[in-house]
């Protein structure tokens, strides 16, 4: 269990994104001048069995019913709200998705002056205003101020139709006075520049380690303005399956981001942080692209 005596980075994941989480953890430690000053803890969905118990049940999402799929690529997202509990509501934490990788020193964020706020994050889209949609894929948390975050209770509330997933994930039920903003570079959406602090390969269909694999995620459906479109999509899923017409994962449009990830993975292999046999097993499960070793070798030959 994490210790509240030390600031901790929490990386949420499930079985499909575990390799990304391991590489993310390595990037946090690798790119810090003081890796001994903080802990990194991977939160795996399988460690909390109650999530699987809800398989196939309907919950409230964006004003409509959706079916909970434990096996979905992003079924880990409720874990974003777990760190305060795991820290005993003490200390500071950063929580990230498994497709977020440190470019700069994470201690800069962990030691950030939060100016009394409970949460720091970035806008997901639009202008830098708290009234907009907030991105919770990377958050800095002051855990003592978040004692109302109780994941199991809130998760179950979605199935009782008391809590909308979109409102939960978007922090819409939080007191806006307790939320501050950090620079977008701490959660750079598919953008790698000299200013980037942490890169987030947030566009699921172009995640560099999944190119060529069949897509295994259910696209979001946000059609409150014209609900009939949602009804058509739901009928299509029931007829053809959850992942019908999603296609395959495609190459990332920025080759530098592919090179960045596979450079980190190559280091993990060389340092025996990740075993080659583990990667090959993930390939068999279609969690990792089947040419991962060829990509690493190609990048290594270019660097030589």
C-alpha cells in the first residue's frame, strides 16, 4: 500500500493497458532528478473485484444508459478517484492514465503551490475556464481535502442512476472553488514539444503501442442535443457488437511520439524492468502491436 508520508504518483490501468502503465512508471522515475523523493503506484482494476461484478449492467452516462464492460480498454477510469482513499486522505498525489508519460520532472508538479485548492488539472477543451469541461486524466490532489471521494459508493451510484459517469469524470459535482488549473503541458494531448511536461497519447485509435490491432474500445456517445443518433448507435452495437465499425489502431501522425514511447520501452527491456516474454504474451493477447520488437530495433539502428 502507498505511504501517506511520501508524495505518490498513481497510474491507473487494467489488463489491456498494463504495458503502458509500466512504461509510464519508468518515465516518472527516469526523468526526475529526485526519484527517491516520491513513490509510484500502479492501480490495477483487477485489484478491486467489485468492478467485475457489474459486468453487463446498465449505468448512467451522459444522460443515457450504457452497458458496463469490464473488458473495455478504458474500464479503469473510475480509479482516477481512488488515490485519496489509498493515501488515507493524507498527503499529496498525482493520478494519471496509463498512456501518460513524463518528459519533465514530476516532482515539479508534486511540489506545486496549490494555493489552497484541492485539485489541479487542465481544461479538456476550449478556453482556460473552470466552467468548461475538465480533464481528469492527470490531476494533482491534496488528499485531506477530498474525504468525500469514495470510489465504490460513487461507482455503485451510477447503476442506481443517482450519478452520471460524465459528471463524475468531469468533476461537475465538485465545488469549482476547490479546483485550480495547471499548464496544459502537464497533460499534453498528443502533442510533444520542447514545452511538454507530460505527454498523453489520449487519442485511443493512434496509441503507438497498438498500431495494427483491432480497436477494442466503445466510442463515446454525446448526443444530448439530438438523442435519436444515440439510439441508432446503441441499436448498431446490439446488432453487431461493441467494437463493430471501430476499425484498427492506426499509426500516430507524429512519428516522434512513437519514437519516444518505444525509446522508453527499449530502456525498460535493457534494464530488465520489462521481460521480453511478457511483451510477447501481451502481443498474443492483442494488447501490444505485433511488430513491437522490430520497431525498437529500427529506432535503435537509427540512433546508432
